[in-house]
C-alpha cells in the first residue's frame, strides 16, 4: 500500500500541562540506513513523555520532537541495510521519540517481534519498560535468583514489569505503592510483600527480612538515605528517576562500611548499539517468559491518539495501575 506524505501526529505545542498535546499534520518519516518505518497501531504512554511535555526532559538532538518512546504496528518501509524485517511484519519497538503518530521511524535493531499470544495493544506496552528493567535490574543491578529485590512504585508501568520479571527469574520481590488497592495488584503479580508507603515504613519492613540485595528506585529525594538503610551489606541501589528531586544530604560512611553500590541510568540517551544489545537480550531471555505467560503487560486504560492529553492527565493523576496506551490505527 502506498504511503502518503503527511500523517496525523500529536505535537507538544509548547512546554506545559497535558492540554499542550495537540493533533498536527506532520511529514511521514523516511527510513535511513538501518532504520524501519512502522505504521503505528498502538503507542505506549510513559512518565518520561509527561516530563518531556512539561519541558523537563529534552529529547536527544537527533530524535523526533514528537513524544512517544514505544509503539507496536506493521513495518511499512525498510531502509538500506535492514535484513531482518520486511514490509508487513508485525513488530513492537523502542523509539527515539515520535510514537504519538500514525507512522514512526526507529532503528531496525530496536524492534522485536510481537510475542506469540500477545495482541498488538499489549505489545505496545513492552519496549520502554522491558528495556529499562532488563538493563537496570539484571545488567546494571545484577539481580540473581534468591536475592531480595525491592522495587518502588510497584503499580507503575516500570514496577508491574519489574515485579513479574524478577519473580520469573527466581528473586524474592518486595515493593512499595501508595494505596491498598495498588498493593493488592502488586501481590497478584508475584510480590511476596507489598508495602503501602503511606502507612508503613519500607526501611523497617526490609530490615526485618535482612535488607534488600537490590533496590530499583524512581522516587529519589528523601528515599535516597532511606534506601541506603534498607539495603543489606553489599547491596546495590539503582536509580532510574527522581520523582521527588535529585538532591539530598547523604552520609557515605555507610556506603563504605557496608560495601554498597549506588548507580543508575537513563535509557533514551544511550547509543544504538547498546539498545540493540538490550533488544537481543530481551528476545533471548524475556520473550520466552512472556510466551509462557510468566510476564504480561498490566493494562490500565486506552485512549484515541487525538485524546493523548487525557492519557497524560491519567498518568499524572497516579490513579493508574500498569500501562496506558494510545489507539492509533483506526483510533
Ligand atoms: N531511567 C530510565 O531509563 C527510565 C525509563 C522509563 C521510565 N523511567 C522512570 O521510571 C518511573 C516510572 O515510569 P512509568 O512510566 O512506569 O511511570 P508511572 O506508571 O507513572 O509510575 C510512576 C509511579 O510512581 C509513583 N509516584 C509518583 N509520584 C510519587 C511520589 N512523589 N512519591 C512516591 N511515589 C510516587 C506513583 O505510584 P504511587 O501511587 O504508588 O505513588 C506512580 O504510579 C518514572 O519516574 C519514569 O520517569 C526511567
């Protein structure tokens, strides 16, 4: 089918609240060397999209200014040097940006097949959280079977993925969330213990278990010294965001005497080769877990592409459990 030159996309008209997300006519991208263009069926909505919209998370210079870090759909065009994909293949992919649109371009090696048994709607929710959790929890954090793993924000897109992936790999999973309903959802996903952080101190709960061997944190701020206290000797803290701010006073004596590691990363600025390596790892180690039902995206809600602002109101309300998606093709 011939592609037209223009498409509907959602642009960030200016930095601000959700209502700055507005439909716009935008040129259909053309694939360069090693790239594919995907006709988007569904686009995942992630907290970093909301940060970008608010002007707090600038896209890398080479990326589309349009929001959207993950999508599923059908390969519509293939650039020179791409051997794996053909027009018509169904894929889900990590994107440098631009997912809130009818077509998006990405590196061919950052796309993955839709796992058997999953719909395109579910597959759109995999890339951003799976790449992030795999690279931070297993590669950077080195989580092993039998270890005690604490993930904050257990009901988030990242949290629901981390709980299931860590459980499937044989870790003991502890998590925090902001309501009893969210805690119950986390337990249903395989957490051994879900702590309502508004009512209970997660530091005491983890220390009673001997401390966490690994913590994945997105909260930051006052959680930094508390995370250090919640770690077991030789424990590792992996920071992936700072929802309450990146600055805090921290006594590093404990880091030294208890041989702790504090590290972190952000996915988006990493190079094409690093992301391609994560994609290969995911296909080898994680896609089989999905195909045998040990890991499934938790779906919160869906919105039409034109209602992207509503999706951002939803994610910023923190009322959601799991993932929010935009319906693009036919939406
Ligand atoms: N480093 C990376 O490469 C990378 C990649 C993707 C995402 N991230 C980050 O990972 C986090 C999760 O992303 P997501 O897309 O899964 O977002 P999300 O679903 O919106 O999750 C954020 C969750 O954090 C909790 N939260 C919000 N404000 C909080 C606060 N002040 N204190 C404690 N908890 C709070 C909320 O649950 P409660 O109701 O339980 O508080 C909320 O569900 C975001 O911060 C995002 O920026 C990082």
